[in-house]
């Protein structure tokens, strides 16, 4: 990130510098991950709240004291913890997110997650909390889940207009994968590939069919909620144009309606009255744009693939740590060299923007059975795995083993959600306790 004073008047070049500063030598490329999980009560299976005696806030206090982590606060409320570049933060409905310092290998990230889980385990056990590796709240719906006391979330909840925005904010948990780039050309190539891959990945890792104690009829209810949150700031960030650039991504961010800005830690609500481009030209009620405003605006855009000074790929249901490593491994294999990206581009070349757009809306319900231009997602998913595995093996780093988790599903033609649906309507007899026990293995 550049060293610009975040409170100086903002110029377009300052914004462009954010993205160009991400261009890194290939030898320094690393992988990052954000891993959200659902805190539920081991007694009731309901979502754990923020402020009660055995709530998430007191869990954070206890963990900070035990492991010497620092508080992250919002108006004196604890909303997360940090230790160096690693953070444990709370999403709007108390979902607990691990965001780890990027590493050069998946193995290092896996080790970090396991070590953090080991450190958290005795405190979670004492408080009767389980961090569930699942994509949507299995029993408590959004009406039963209060927002954590973070000003930004209250404003977002009031503004986001999609019919499932409350579900997205309060009930869902996902996996996000982050990758570096070498140049603008490399960034745009990976960005376009990732946008095309995401719906297939969403299908492969679908893991949220049971919500509110019932079978929803969807394999990824979490993905459905994102499709019904706010179409102006979710979904594709562009129309898959060949000549897409940093400037065009900035235009996408700037043309999205603004929700609010901050001044002296106080939110100034705009509620969609203007977009950022208009704000850059004329300000708002005497407030002039600064870099903090753009960074906030960019963070309040939620496309499936988000561009920062790295590439953030967002749309995967939460699953166990094996799923996290499998997500990272698939993208690592594909992004490993020009030849692997050539093969993926050739695989996906027949499909146009409208094919992907329609496909995205079919994936939450049908998973790998969804079709893109009359071709089953399953057939493409198998090819994606084959290409990724081939180039991971070529690297001789051992990361191809992380594909085993998802291969056992995809090569059988199913998703994690299919196993849950079969058991839910079969041997579990719709017993939520048996679902939770299975997910807790």
C-alpha cells in the first residue's frame, strides 16, 4: 500500500496507486485466507450472541488475555483481536473470522489455523461455544441474531435492499482466498479467470442446505443470500471484457452508490444519494473526498472477486479446514503458470457473459447439477480439478494432496451439501443434533 496520508485530498492517481502497488516479483508471491465460522451453543445449537456472560465478546476477552492478543474496538466495543498481521474479527452476526498473514505455502496457513484452533479450544469449551464449519446458521435465523455493536453494520443493515441481505449479514459464513499478481496484465488475467471459476467453485463446495432447522431446497443457501443482497455491489464486478484494467475496476467502485463516510470516527450517511465519482467531483455537504473514503467505498463493494493490491476470491461456503486448503490449492494450481491459465481459459472460452450470469443463479439450488450453456457444471468442475492437480504436481511441493478432500465429492458427482441432504432426509430423520454432530467431526 502506498504511503499517502489517508486524510489528504484525494486524487485519481492516489487511487490507482493502491492497485499498482500490488505488483510484486513472482518470487515474493504469497497466499492469504479469510475463514469465517458460526459460533453456536453446544447445548442448544442456537447462534451465540455477542454480549451475554457466555457470549462471543467474553470469548474474545478471554482469548486475548490467554494469548496476549490486542483488542480491535469500535466505539469501545471489542469487535476483534489482532496479533501482528493475524486477526480474529467478528462479522455482523458474530461469525468469527480468522484472517491470517499471507504465507508462501498452503501448509503454513494450515498450520496457523490448526494452532489457533488449538489455542481457542479450551476457552470455547469452557464457554460452551462451538465454531461450526458450515455455510449458514443451521437453526437460528436472522430474526434471532442481533448485530454486533459495530456502527458500520447497523448502517449497512438499514441500507442493503436485497430480500436476503439480513440472512447474508447475520447467518452466513464463507471461505475467501487471496493471491498476488506480478503486473496489471497478470492481475487482470487472474481476475477474469477467477470470476469465471467462482460459480463452479461455489457449486463444488456447496455446504449450506439446512437452515433454520429445515431443508431449504438449495444446496448453497449462503450463495442464494448473496444473489439477493444488493445487485449494485455484489456479483460480477464487470462483464468479462478482454481489455479490463485497473482503471475499469476503479470505475466500477466509483460508480457504485455510496452508503456512508467516516469523519472523526462518526459515520456520515449518504444512503445511495450519490456515487463515488460524483463525490470526487463535488464533495458532499462540505465534506471533501480523502483516501479513507475510497478504501471504505471499495470495502463496501462485494463482488465475487474483489480487487485490492491483491486478488480476493470470495464466494465459497464455509467447510472444515480440509475445504479451506482445497479451495486454496485449486486456485494455486491454476494460477501457477501461464500454461495452466491457458488451459483454463481454453476450457471456459465457449461460454459468454450471459451464460455465466444465468449459471450463477442456478448454482445455489442445483450445485454441480446446474448447467451452463447445456453443459453440466460437474463436467467442467472435473476438468478444473484435473488442470489444477496437474500443475500442482509439476511444482513438486506436495500441495496436490490438499485436493483429496474435494476430489472425493466431485469425482463422485456430488457436493458436501448432497451428503447432508441425503442424511437429513434419511437416517438423521431431520434431527438437528445429528447434523451438528456430523459437521463437528
